[in-house]
């Protein structure tokens, strides 16, 4: 059975944090999926504060709907982050 994830918010990268990512929550078990600009992902957690304040988000729910310049910039930042953090690995897939 495949899980269905619902978009909650986009977390913009700040200095020292994960690259900009979209956060989706599983409708069945509340598992969080963190999707990056190259559509790779990791599973993680989102704080209660972030989830309850996610209504403030004004970004698109999927990366392909983002403005091209923003998407290209975030892909470049993600590549730099992965290059400088070799132990950071993501799974491939459509986010």
C-alpha cells in the first residue's frame, strides 16, 4: 500500500540548516517526508510549532511549480550542501 503525503510547508534554508525543502505529512501515520529541490527526500520529523504555523507558507506544493530561477538556485545550493556533507544521503524518487 502506498502512502499519501499531504504538503504542509516549505522550509527555506538558513545558514547552517538543511537546504530548502518541502515538508509533507503521511495521512496514515503522521510520518514526515522532507523533499529537496532535486526531488530526492529523507524521512524526518517536524516540530509541533512548525506544523501549527505552516499556514503562513506561500510557496508551491511541488518543486516543478516553483519559479525556474528559484528552483535552479535551490538545486545548486543542494549540490553544494551534499558536497560539503558527504554523510548526508537522500533517497531518489518523485516528491
